[in-house]
């Protein structure tokens, strides 16, 4: 099986490449700015603003599976329209497609956890783009997987971990919100689940988040303790007291998805060493 990772030079994409190779799969990956330092495999430049280039890459790679781990933030052409192009092209060619979505598709106003049947109600441009992408993928490629995830944490390389270090060192201003709740997931767990889903016949929406809900500040404290930093150095605040857009309490219910998987999605206290 040949797996093509769209966005292979990103944090998640690099781990996907590593795990797919460990699983014995042939891999190829795309990049926009520059290839990752990950060795092995074949790299192809792909700008999702240029749909024609996608067809060229698919012709060259001839993949069995495409996993879209790209992130264009709130760039509508990349984040919303790009997955639609991917879905249309892979469906036409009979290629399995796994698309990574986000908990940003939700407002956080539900008052309880969001299951896979919950309808998107985004409150940010990024969330709106991700929600539009979900609709396009499900319409254009009914056999595709749409995998919603949450804050992605690693062993030091994620943006949230870097933020914690910068805040503790006072090299960056800001605060970690105590009322902004998510279900952080370890990048290795997320990648393993995506590789597992890519090799299955699962279709539709799945939730791949951590098994525990934490505020961004609680998560920051756990990261600081793991890394030998003083948690008291981390400034705390409430998103509700600011004018910053974004959802507050977004908890993804992973129960139904976890039952389908052999990969176990750990909670942050476990993978950060406090349980």
C-alpha cells in the first residue's frame, strides 16, 4: 500500500510518515514551503491554491491512500477548498481518503461533549473553513474518513509546548486560559489512529482526541512540570475576559470511535506523566 501524506512537513505529517513506514507502507509526502527533515520517502511540492498540481502529484505517486494533514489556518482556498479538490480527485480515482479536521468546527456552547453526529457551528474563520471542508469531503467522497481532533501535543515539538516554554521564560506575552477547555491528544496516538483508519473500511466522521478534558492552563502546567519548568511562571487568564474570538468548552466525545480502534487514545495526564 502506498500512502501519500498531504502536509508531510508539518508536525502531524512528519509523525504520520514515520508511523506509516514502521507499518511497512510505501510513503510519499507533499510540502508547500520546504520538505521536512524526515529522511526517506519521496517529496513533492504542492500548493493547494493550484488544483492542477494535485492531479500531477497523484499521477506521479499513484497512491492507495491519501491522508490530508495540511493546515492553511484561515486561508479559505487551502483549508476549505483544498480538501474538496482532494476529495473529488481521490474519489474519481478510487483512492481511499482520510481528512484531518478540528474541534474548531464547534462553538463550545453545547454545554456537553460533542459526539460524531454533532453539527458544526463555528465561531472563527478557521473553524468555518474546517466546517466547509468537512461538508465538501463528505459530499464528494462518501467513503472518506473525516477525523476531528483537538490540541496536538508531542514530546516538545508542538506549538503549544513551545508557547509554554516562551511564556515561562517571559520571551512572549500572553496568558494560558483557564476557561478554554479541550481534549489534548498526543501526536503519536493521533498518527497511529489515522494510519489504522487508512487501512480500514471505516467511513464518515470520527473523533480522535485525548481521553481527558483540560483547560489550556492546566495543560500548560502539566507540560511545565514534565519539562522541569516552574508552573507558577505561567500567566493565567480567562478568554471570556478578552475580546479574542474562539470557542470555550469544546470536548470531543471519543467513545464511539475508540470502540472501533485498537489504538488507545490516552489522556494528557497519562502521556505527560502524571497518572
